[in-house]
C-alpha cells in the first residue's frame, strides 16, 4: 500500500501470504527498492531446527506485490528462495546467505530481467562478511547504473556498510562494521587472565587459583624476601633494561598485570550475542573485542552463570575458591515455543560452556523446558571432568 504521510490516506491491494511463499508463517520486513518495479520481503520460516528468516525479491506494481523473482520459468511452481536477505539495483539482485544456515555470510550477485534470474554474476572484493549471524535487514541507501550502497544489519545487531561497483560483475567493498549490540549489554562478568593463552590444561586452572587474596599476599612476601636476600640488584637491572628498550616493556607490563590479577577480560551479554573484551589496566589492546559468540535470535532471555555455591562457608560469597576464579562461563538462554501443530518446536533451554578469555566453546546443548524458569542455581564443575 502507498500512503501519503501528510494525510494518512493511501491505496493499494492485499496479497495473501501463502501466495508469496508457501511456508512463511509471518512477514518480518518489507523494503521497496530504489528502482521502481521490485520489493524485497522477509518472512518467518519455522521448518528448520530453529526459526529463521528468509528473503525474496518480488515484482511490485501500483502498490501490489506480484510474482517472485526465480531462476527460470520451469521451476516457478516449487522453488523456494532461502537467502537470508536480498536487495535489487539496476537489473542486479544482491543476496546474502550462509550455506547450510551456518558459517560466514556470503555475498552473491545475479542478473535479473522481469521476474527471472538470468545469470549468476562474477563477484569480487569483500564477498564474505565477518560474522556468523544471519543478515536480517538490508537497506539500499543509493543506487545508480554503476554503483550502489547498502546498509546491512545482522541478527546479532552487527551493522555493516557496503559499497558495490556494478559492471559486468560486482565488486564489494566493506567500508566499516559496528557492534551495535554493545549499546544494550544486559549482563556482564569480569575474569582474570592468568596466562597468555588460556588452555585446557589442569596447570592453567591451578594458575587461576593463585589469584586469590592469600596466594597474592604469599607471592608478595616471597618477592620481599628475595629483595632482602639480594634480589635488589636484579630488579634494578630489569627496570633499566625495560626503560632502555633492551627488553620488551610492554611484555613486562603484561607479565606484571597477570601476576597481580590486573589482566582482565569482560564477558558481555547482549540480546543475540556474547562478547569477550580486553579490559586490562595497562594493555595496549584495552577495549579490543577478543571474541564474539552468536546466541539464538529467538531467545526470550539469556543469562551468564559463573562460579558455584559449593563452598563450606559463606566466606567469599559462599563460592569456593576454584569456582570464584575459574574462567569457565555458562551462557543459558530460554527459547519459547515457535510454530503450531506438527511444526511446533520448544520451548527449550539452550546452554553453552565457554572459556571466558578465548571464547572457545567447551560444550553446548539444549533441554526441553516443561515450564518457565524461576531460578538458576550454579554448581561449578570444571570442564576437565567431562571432556573427552
């Protein structure tokens, strides 16, 4: 329907959802394209293990949505488009897709005439976006016969700006990306980074235990004894070497940060994604996103769980020393039921056990939820107890 914003009046025609796509249960977004005659529509498809959005390009004339753009007239009756998102400019369709609903987003280009895709075009440049999230929105900001600009939004709230050169093929330039999800952090936790590279070894777990208060006091006492017994000279030499550039001052600073527990990683939870950010006090990489993990976009809520109420006393908040300083974090999400009848799925609770400093997933899974979650009680068990 076309609407006059000044009067609110408009004209158009109704289009049945079933005629647009046989398995869409709802329309997610509608984007008229800058070139008259086409419209991009995204709908909800519940056939997959998790609900996903698919997008298709349609003819659009006088406010009425017409036939879908297909690869040829011989398959019009049965073909389904499975692109995450799509856009149109100057006889070209630009599609965004993850093969098998996983992996990085691939950019594809096709030649279009009427309601048919006539050819697959050669594409070069930044043909793979730096995200595992599905693209949910594509907005064409400008379109000419030789170039177009696109703003892309993913399910994890990453925004990307693309410039495309249109010739015999299509050249893609990824101008910039922004993690908009960091503007809506709902939960967070700060973890110590005990080593340069967190590993699965028991020694790494033992090093984390050295970060508790009593261990740090003991370490400082040993350093004082070393100073009194003659270590003063070696300390002065070490300081002189670092200051003169003969040793890596930055490496020495990082070593001290780790020794005194100032090397930190912030695990940040937002709707749709979890981030690991370097928040060390003196590191040159402070503020860097170390890793990113996608969550189910259909989750009603998610929660970071860390530690465990398994101590013998209430000292330290009732958590044992191992759980309190462990870098293992669990992210739990509640996913409501989707679909209806034989296509209904859920509700369920999905979980991922993650190494906080690196983002490595130790284990993940889901369980059916027979009723809403009222409380989460963490009981810490090291991933070493169940890893293969």
